């Protein structure tokens, strides 16, 4: 409860909540001063954005004459200016009633309730014309209603029949960013369905909607609009499409294979290959070693370890040594493939810290910069110093024309812009640092379009129309930014000469792992077959010996 400043014996009490109740006590014959104080307090609530489209305002007045009532009705233009729609005026009015029995005229107090309709089938569009009488109550007749209009819930329609919606922020009304074009298309599509007309904001009108574009994980309700120059408290709409925020950088180039072959590899890699080869040779030698007693062979601890290593390296066990040489060559080839797949490219960048540690100039979009300031990346941002470029119309161009640069932008924007460079063999690598980017719109809290906008977005999502709109606009311009060094994409993109750029990925060795698994399965099957054949041979030999012995 907020108790306002007293003047004379008058006092105004305002309760700020989902409902604001204003009680105006005795005018003391100074109604103009009382109304001036009332308007001052209402303006404070409006400019402080404490009044939203959900706020219901009830103002009660003391009894007044017809002349005073006409002055109160001048508040209508103020309500239009401040966009106060959910409001009810409770006015006790002094009238005269004639007593038919005594033929005398007596004063009578009738309590009347008034409201106004700002949006009515498109022909009012927020313009005040007159207050509408909801009903009246007196001691003799009780409550009498004039119409069945709900003074609050019926004020905000879902269709506006040609009303203008005034938009601030120039992002949607320029053509420099494909993501902005997509957002503008969706924005206009939604308001077309609402039968409202987006109009560029001018100082002669109040703002309805602030179009901010990508919001990232930024959920603050106070934003600073360049055109307005002052902070605004806003309410956020439901996101109408999502994208990823990614870091893009020049893919690491292949190392040139020049000089002696052994210099291509590091000494540690040669040592690993030598150890694997030696292990395979040792296993092969041990497999070929003749042991007279099978029982003694398995009791030996060293041979148990040897058997374990043999199975792990897919060389199998020494019952049928004829195929061991082939298995040894196979396992050597697998390990060689695993090693060779990682030595022909430079180190891949995987985090923001690695970008900051390098001598990169970073290009940031304006909306991504907001995410830096509002999230856990603020401390990292200061590490950039003067090494960042913040020009929304040229960040991507700067990144493409600079070798030592990185770009932080939304994925859908990069997919559309970079598509023209792919046919030229141009390739950039990326990694995801942010989870997702949300495209939302900021409305002023008391905007009549907010509820209808959210309602339409929900309908679009439920029916899948938003996805259809996005697909239609981006299908002709979209190209996948999958790393073409992935095994499955190499053949698909073979016509483009991307081998000059080679981004490190675990998927590079996927085919090697698949071959290794297949080899292990085959070795296991051969191993079982060897044991079966070996046991069959032993059984047959034993049976023959017994037969020969019996015959003798």
C-alpha cells in the first residue's frame, strides 16, 4: 500500500498489485488539483512500467455534480495517451428524485460504473471517444447493468482489423542480415494474421513493440534502445524460432609433406608405432613357440598375460598359427591408421579461451554482445581488449576477408551468408559455445498486442506453421556447415576442393574404429572355429590311436 502526499484534507491511496485501486477522498471543492495529483501518480506508474496489460485499475471518486463529472471524463484522453485500458471509474452522482406521494423532490445518490473500449472491431484502434456506462446502483433498485461487457477481459481482442502497431529498433526494417530478413518475414506474417499493420515508430506516437532480434540466453526485462536513449521495462514474447550461437574460425590447414618421410611424424608417434609393431612381433613369436604339454602351458602366468594381450590385439590364440601373420599385419594397419589420421592437420580450436589466447581479431554481432554482457562470459569478454569488431553490417565480411579472425554469430545467419563462398572452395570451421539463441520480441507491458501476439505464436507452433514459414524462406539459401572432413561427407563434397582445410574431429577415425570392430568380430569367429577344429582333430587323432591299439 502506497500512501501519497497529502494536500489539504485529501489523500490518495494506491495499492500496487495485479489490481491498482485508487481511492480519491473529498475534493474539498478543488477537483482540478485532485485530478492533477491523480494524473501525476498514474504517470509515475505508467512510465515506471508497473502497469501491464494484466493490470486492472479501479478509481473511486466521492459524490460529485454533473459539472464535476464532466471534468472527470476529461481523463479519457489521458488514458488514451498512457494506454490505460483495463480501467473502471466508480462515480457516486447526486441526482434528484420526485416523491409521487408528497410531490416533493429529494436528492438521491446513484453509484455509476464507467469504462472505455480502446479496440472495437478495428475502428477505434486505441483512440478514446467516450466512456461507456457499465451499470448503476442505488438503494431502492439495487444494481442495474446496462450491458454484459466485461470491463477487463474484453479489452484486448485477438484480431485488430487494420490497427497500426508501432515498432521501434531498426533491425527488422533493414536488409543487411539474412537472419534479420527471416525475423522480419515471421514478424510480418504473425501480424498479418492478427490483421495489424507494423508501422515504424515516430516520436508522435507511443511504442507498442521493441524488436530486438536474437536474444540468446538474455532474459532481462530492462533493455536500452538506441533510438530512445533511455532504459525501457519490457515483457518478452514466446520465442518464435531458435538457432545456435557458434564461433567460426579458419580451419587448420594441412601440414606440408616435404623433406624426409620420418620428419613428417613426431618422435612420440614413431615411438608408439614401434612399440605396437614390437608387441605384435613378440606375440607372433610366442604363438609359434612349440609347447609339449598344454596343461603346463596354461599354468604359466606369463602365458596367461600373453593370451590376454593376444585377444585384445585381435591376434587370437595359438591353436592355428597359419593365419597369425595376416592378423598381425591387420592390427598394425589399424594402429597405423589411427596414428596417421591425426598428424596431417594443425590443432583444432575447441573453446573461447583458445580463441582469446591466439592473436585473433574477434567479430561480434550486436545481439551476441548482449549475451556476453549478460551471461557468464563477461569476464572472458574483457580479455578481448581492443581486438573485437562490432559492426552488425560488416562483421561477417570482416571475418571472411581476414585470416587471423574469429566470428561469433547465430548459426542460421552464417549458414545463409557463407553459402556463396562454398562453391569457391572456401571453408570455415566452428564449434558451439552457447546452447541456443531465441528469437523473441519485446513489448511494452501495457501493449494491447502482446496477448494476441503470444496467442498466435502458440497456434503457429502447435500447427507447425512456423517451421513451414522458416523452411520456405531458407530452403533455397540454406547449405549445411557440416565439417566436410567427416568420412560420410567426403564423397558428397568431393567435387569441392576442401582438402586444403582439414578440421580435426574424432569422426576422422570413425572408419578405422569400424574396421577394428569388424576385425575383432571376424577374429573371434575364426578363434571359435580354430578351437572347434583343433578339438575335432584331437578327438579324431585320439580315436584313431585307440582304434589302432585295439586292432593290435
